[in-house]
C-alpha cells in the first residue's frame, strides 16, 4: 500500500494493522455481561479459526485456559481492578486444538467502569511465547545444574514481592520450593537470620532506588542449620513501577566459616585472597605489553582507559623493597611455570595496598597470564593478629612470647658481635595486698600505670615486657653494667614515687630489681634469666625496693 493511502486510513484501521504485524491475538471482555470479542489471530494461537470457537464469551477463555493459570489470572485481574496494579499481566497455558499446551503472555487494561464504579470493559492481547518458554525450560534445566540458585525477583510498589523464576537450588539455599514463591516471596525472607534481615532489606531498597547491583552476604536458618550465602543481582525497571532483579545466590558457608576462623586465629591467608576483589591481566615479559581487566584499574584507583598499562608502569607502582620479591618470583616462574607473590602497590592517590599475584607462564616462555587480588584488609588483619599475639592486652607492652623472641635475637647478636647486653628483671612488692585490699580492677590499674611509667623512660631499641602477673623484664641492647644500673635505679625511684589514683584511694607501691650483664660466665639465654631471677630473689630477701647487681656467685650453676 502506498504510504499516502496508509496515512489517510482511520486511526483504528492503522492500529489494527500494527497489531496484526505483531502477531498478537486481541481480546475485549465485558466483565459484567461476559461478552467477549477475539480477533482471528487469537484463535490461530490455539489452532482454531474464529468461527470454530463461536459463540464467543468469557467461557471461551475459561474452556481453553489451564485451570491453575486461570486462577492466577483471576487474582491478578482483581488486583488490577482494585487499583493495586496499573496493568494486568499474566503468563498462562492454553489447550491447543491438537491437545498440547500453548504458552501465552496475556496483557490487559481496564478501560471503563459502570455508573456505580464496577469494572466493565477490559481490553488486551495474547502473544504466543511457547518458543520462549521452551528456551526458558532449557535454561531452567541448565540453571538447576549450577551451584546455588539462579533467579528472577520482583518487588511491587506496595511492598509485596515474588520470584517469577527460581532454579531448584532455592531448596538448598532457603529450604523453599521454587513454586512456593512464584507469587509470594515471604517464605524466603522468613528464613533469613533476624539480625541480617534489616540489612538485606536495606540493600534491596538501595539497589532499587539507585539502580545499582544488589550485592549482599547474610545468613539463613533452615533445617536446624545456619548457612552463609552471597547474593549478586542486577535490577531493571518492570511494569507497574515494579523492579525486577536477575541474579544468583550461592552458599558460602564453608568459605565464611574459614573467614571467621581467620579472624580468630590468623590462620588462613588463602581464604583472605579468595574473598578479596580479583582482576586478571596478561603480560608479555619480552615486549613489556600489559593488559589489565577493569577490576585491576579499580583496585589501583584508576579509570579504565585512563592510562596505557605496561610492565614498566606496573613496576613503577611497586616499592623498591617489594620489587625484589616480585623479580625473584618472575625468575622462579621460568623454572616452575608459576608466578606467586604478595607485595605492596601504590594506588593512584599514593596509598599503599597489598596485592596477591598468581599467574602461569605460557608455552611461549614469555607470556604470563594471571590474577591480582587486593588483600589489604586481610593483610592488615594478619598483621594485627600477629601484633596481638605478642602484646600484653592489659599493659599494651610486650608479653613473654615477645620477650623470649627478642632475647633469642639479642643474645645471638651479642654472641656474634660481643656488644654489651644487659637484663633487668623486676617484680612489684606485696602486689597481692593491692588486689586483696582494693580489688583486681585497682591492681590492673597499678600494673598499667607502672608499665606506662617505665616505658616512657626507655629507648626505642630497648625491649620491655610483662613476663608474669606482676613480673616485668627490660632488655637493654648495647648497654653495659654501669649504664644498666643507672637505668634500673631510675626506674625503681619512679615506681616508688608513683601514686596511682583509684576511686577515692591513692595507692603506692615499690619494686625489687635483679640486674645482670652478659659476660663469659653466661652460658645461654636461659642462664641469663636464671641469674637475673637469683639477683631479684636476693633483693626480696634483703628487704625489697632495691636493685641487686648480680655477682659471680649468682652466675654459678646450681643444678637448676
């Protein structure tokens, strides 16, 4: 038809031509009378001519629609009539003439009401989606093989929600059958841990409002067990101002348990690397060409395309000290085929982060393909845990473990270089009386203030530790006997003059000191500690609040 003639057609004729072009079946229904009108395509979808279906009425639809789908259709229509939905939309099965089921997507809208406000004429279309359904079923079969649950989640403006599609993994994740949440998602939210539910709801709302991906880790409780899950979904706007998410949720219980164990015992860096952000890269070690994925740019604080990466540029971001490890790993990869190294890198704003590189050398001998992971958070946790392992939690000075490690190091240094090394061991006098008289909280405060007072008088290189309940030790590198004696006397005087305020009390205390400097008579670290303890014991028996310098008699072995 020439365009001029088409343009002159009545609008209704032009609209009908448009509908025919979409292969849509059309329907009109008077809710009050049951009167119905269908076009020829509506009949063709289920294998009939329109004449074969006459007389036409709402019974025509009810005769061919699947009973279950008809019930769902009624529910959605009534919600539309009540103003809860701007449009009517439903997927339903219809019995074909040859006996098989045809899937249609049914759209409609109420266009008139009676004088007393009852719904009257509704118009809509049917579109054959059997082909899409077949593809969907194939996808569902594939999705059921995947770990976790692949799903579509829909949230309506009134706050209700459902899972129009969910793979069978929903049973494992939530203990709920997919068909149970097809129209109401509440049973899924009922098994989310009550402490995590507000956060899950908040992240869903933020995703809908901002149009950003929904990403969340949380716990679910079913079958008497608590599971950790990780969800990631992408939102898009649906009809009726609803929001649809397409995503996947996986069970990360094992990983999360390991992560929690790491936080308690600093015991699994590999886990920290797995849960961190990961980018991939490919480097030609001969030409210096380097490819980065977008995540690598993000880890380093750059925008994709902001710069052209190269091996030379990468190395410029690695501190010189760390570059030694990187180069060593690259050399090792030439023999083993594996490049595996942790090191620091400088981000765009100058911040130093920790990364883990893991790559394989390709058969050409010059190409490395691998990943880089930001492990800063895990590395900081590891360093913090390491520090906690050697710090006394009450006084915040070194503990016995830290002191023993320092003693080994400094004694070995003395053995090699013969530089002076002195040890002061001291014990608070009558400390039990403080606890018995004022309480353990007062005793803790005395210990803390004694430690702070002593630490303020020591050099940075001195090692100060709490080695027992009220026992302390000071290791003085490159300090001879005379200098150490001055230090010990000064500390003794400071403790004697210390007045610890606790509630309405002023608590005073003294300490007794044993001092020894390393000499040829000292056999090893254990012997050095024994001599200091003997000197301390001698001070206790001689009246306390004094410094006792070990002499040769205290250096002699006593069979201990």
